[in-house]
């Protein structure tokens, strides 16, 4: 019995269409990028960043700035200096200051070393409490950007920084503090991608099928927090 060629072609085409449709419905796996975060998830991440920066600034303004002001007033020129602070976990449940270095500076030549000495004297022997979310971490790295000199309205900026919420931070210059401080921390986005963030981890390691981030990290400044314009 001979089959009608047209019917055979129609059967083959129908079968192929069914197979293509079934394949398109199969869940994908592997190293594909995850879907973008929802607006609600971004807001939660931003609020966590802000509260962490405020917690660290309570430490800076409470324990460091009072000892820093006089020496900082003798730093010459105008600009900013980004300092990298390293802390280690002490037996008392606190992050203990360990070392300090210059990350970046726009100060006149030689003034970054003077500012570094001022900060070293002010931060020596200080500490701040370990948060429960940091219990499994061994070190905490801070990258804080300091203006020289301190702004004339420092008190107003400080009050605005502590009052800031996720609708937006103090300052209009963007970055991690509303004044242009750069993001120096990392976090994993999906299984195979590291991205820079204001508050996250100091290191990020990629493998063939994994992303691992370790050691607490925060970036910011003493007079502002991350605003709603910062991309996470």
C-alpha cells in the first residue's frame, strides 16, 4: 500500500514541531545567569548595606573621629583619601584593628603619608562588635573614603547619614557614600560570576561551576551611605 507523500510530509512536520516545543519547555540548567533581582530584593539589599554602613560609622564617629580631628586639621591641601582597614576577630567577640594602608589618594604629594599617620594614631587599639551575620568570618576589611578637610557642615551630614533609609542616602555624588566612594567588596551573582558591591566580601573565587566569597567587607565614608542610585 503506497502512502500519500503529502500526508507523510505533514506527519513528519507535526512530529518535528512537537519535539521542538517539548525541548523549549525543558528546564534549563548549568552556568546560565540568574534572572535579575526583583525591585523588592534590591531594596532589601540596599537597606542591609545602609544599616551596615551606619553601624560602622557609629564606631568611627564614636571611637575614632574624636581622636582624629586635631591631627586631620593639619593635613594640607584638599582632596580625599581612601584607606583600607583590616580587622581580626578577637576572643571578646569584637573586630580588633590590625593594620591600615592607603588605597587611593587625591591629596598633594606627601600629605597621604601624614593623613595615614593621623589615622593610625586614632584607630590604634579600637574595635567594634561582631555582628551575628559575621560569626563565620575571620577578617573584616573596610575601605573608607575620607575628605580633607572635614566639611564645614560635617555635623549636619553626619545626622543625615544616621537618619538615611533605603529611599536614598545622604549626598548626591553617587558611589557607596553619596559622595563618590568606590565599591571595593564582592559578592557572587549566581554560580559563576563575581560582582562589586558596597557591602559584601573581601575575596571572591570563581571555579568551573561555583562562586565562593569570603571574609566580611564594607566600603563607604564617614558622612554618607549608599543611595538609591547605586546599582546592585
